C-alpha cells in the first residue's frame, strides 16, 4: 500500500495540494478543482469590473463638503485629533486628484458608479493630507482595518471569479435569506419515457401548501454562481424581467420575490402566469 499512497501524494502535489491535510479523497479532489480553476490567476494583474456606460466622476463641492464632515465625525468618534484634517478649502486639489488618479487598491478609475473616497494609510492616524490616498468606496469599506495587500488579494480574487463565472460565497444576508427559504433538498433528476402535454405535470410549477414553497424550477438545473446585486426598484426589475435578452446568453438570471393577494388554494391556478 505504500507505493499507491506515494503515487497519490505526488499526484496531488502537482496542484500544490497537501493530501494529508484533508479528511477524504473527495476533499482532495475538490481542492484540485479549485486549483485548476484559479491556475491562471495573477496577483499582480488588475481585473477591471467597470461598467462601460459609466460616466467619469467629477467631484462636486457639495459631495466634498459631505465627505469632510464625515471624516471629522469618524475621527472624533475614535478620539483622534482633527485640527490638521483635510478641509473644505481643499476642494480644487482633491477634484483634480480624483480625476487624474485611480484606486490604490483595485486600480480602477473613478466613475459615477465607482465613486472615490479617502483611505487612511495609517489607521491609527486621522484624515490628514499626508495620511490619505484615493480609494473607491467598495475597496475602502472592504479594507476597513485590514492589511492593504491582503485586501487587494481578496478583491482581485473576487473580480477574477466574476470574469470567469466561478462560484462565490454569498455575503449579502438579504440574498442568503431569500435563497435559503426556497432550498427544499439536494439535486434530483426525474427520468420519463415520454411526456404528455397537460397530463405529465413534472415540468409545471406548483405551490406546496405545507412547506410554503414552489418546489420545482421548470426543468432547469442551475449551477453555483455569484450575486450581482439586489434590486428593490420595481421599474428596474421590470426592465430585467421583460428584457429581450432574457432568454439568450446575455440574459440575467434572477430570483424574484413577489407580494400577491391570491388565496393559497388558488395559487396553482395562476402560478405559471408571467410576472
């Protein structure tokens, strides 16, 4: 048995997987799957995720005033001195800085969809001019008090996943709760010799009164993906639902949570109607 084990150890080592650190061969195989999926990832490469239609960001006086007030409040709450903080009078300097620079963490240019803020180089010091660098809002929030290099690594990994359609952990609690309510079991596959219209109902939605769920997905099996966002605006949601690209490769996969006024015993009569 020694030689077969050595062969397995050497085989897993090709993918930088320590076979002895996992509890089963299935866990080792899963580690190889991720090693192959991320083999082209380069930590020194910027994986941009900007919207093509997004307009360049131009700092307004009111936006800058709002940010300065916020910086002062933040420093006072942490008992940091604010006498040398950035001021409203620095508007022209930071307007030019945001227009000509990019985020120090992700490397993206600032746009209306990727607005800038100031990130403190030393988190123990206040928002002074020498201690601040331009950073986008997302990276600034994600970094918090973490190490900048570690933060950059995780952000670039997330973007690499998005570009290559790799599964990601759901970090949005609202999305998690929505999906969790509709999980009814593991994968299953129903095999039939034939299907008769309006007789075999395996491909129809139905409402389960006992579990309060719709337990079928219209014959489609969805693989793991990533969450693009949560939309609460009804107009924007309707544009996605009625988009001409909905049933093409460009269409967005979505979970719609609807509020209706139909009695439960009549839901199955209307469940296959379009939203």
